């Protein structure tokens, strides 16, 4: 069976992920993307970048080893096209470009170091607007290890995006300035005043984990804010080890999940929203969607 497989590599501040999807024929002879596999490795590059201003020698070595492993995974799945993107940690590291050059030299994988606004655009490229009501306003919040993106979707269109240097790894290491916090809250208040009935959409590994912990099966992909508040009250007083044991969390998730909760609860409080839509999407999905669009255009012309 001939398959067209796409690969996306997301080098984040908390973890590095590889996502592989395949184009498959449906019963009505249409094509769609089907997820084949997703691997996630918590390298925590942000701890280097946000604290020391550069990626350490050890983490550079670890990242190159991981990219070499990804190269073999791409071969196993016979991936047709692959794109790799790096976000805040690599973007702010003084040696970020040099690390990307080493990866290219040793693995032939080109790493694109993207801006925060490009992160928001990649999330939007998952075509989430197709599942939204056209006459309503949505605020998309993507919380990563190094940054948080706010995107306003009005009448099904992405109107604007803002990126803030506020992320879970930064918060954990006390590397978020008061000025940045104030700018974030000010923008939230402005958006709330201009769009008084905002519906929240959340993405990132932490909100997805919180949604799963909520066991909210009555409404698919909906996390009520009062449920999030209840979870927060249960999780935040616990030590990292207690969170790992009681909620079956991996250490890197247990360390940052409370910081992510704080961000989402701040947004919900200011916008007076009562629920958060939690679709299962990521930057990797957006990368592959763009490749798939290019693939379709090439094969229909």
C-alpha cells in the first residue's frame, strides 16, 4: 500500500515532540490525515535558555542525539516530507542558531526558529475555525514552556495574535518580568472590554492533561472553569512527588502544571468565561496541515 506520510518536529521549551501523520483514503474516496504516532521527550531546553541565555553543551548533545533518533523514526515510517520548528528556548538562546546549524550538519534536518506570532499562526493552520460558530468571538490561548500566545478569532477569521514571554518553565524559574505580566493582563482586559462574550480555546500539553484529569465526559472537549478551579485547589498544595503519585503525572508535567493552571484561570477570570474548549491540537498539527495543503495543491494542478 502506497502512503504519503508527513512528519513534524516541535522543539519547545519544555519538551521536544515528533508527530507523524499519513494521508489515507476514506470510503467516499476523499483523503484525510490520520495520526500515526507521537513521541515526546522532556529535554527542558528552557531551563538553559531562560536562566543562562544559551543552550548548554549537554543539552545540545542531547538534542542532537534525539534528532538523530527522530531521523531513524522518519525512515521507518517512510516520511515524504518533514519540517522542524523551534520556539522560545531556541529563539532566545544566544547559541540557538549555532545549535540549529549543528543539527542540520549532523542530521540533514533543517530547524526553523520561529517567532511567537508564527506559533499562533501554526495553531490556526489546524483549521480549528471550521468547528467554531461563525457569529461568536473566540480567544485562543496556547500556553507553552517559554511563551503564551493570545489569538482573537472573529467570524471564523484570525484577526490578530499576541505573544508574551510568559510560560511554565519561565515561571518555574522566576524568569517572567513584572512588566511582561502587566502587559499580559492589560491586553486581556482590553480584549475583554472590546469582545465581552469571548469563548476560550486552550491548547498545550498542560490544559490537555487537566482536561483528561477532569473526567468531563458529559461535554466532549469542554473543560468547565469551575472544574479547573477544583483541580487547581487539589493539585497546587501538593509536592511534585505527590502530584506524580496521586495524579499519575510524569515529573516534567507535575512540575509545571500548576503554572499553566494559573495562566488559564487568570484568563478565565478577566474574560468572565465559564468554560474552555480543549481540542487535541498542537503546533505539530499545524505544521503538517500546511504540508498537506501544499501536497494537495501540487497533486490537483
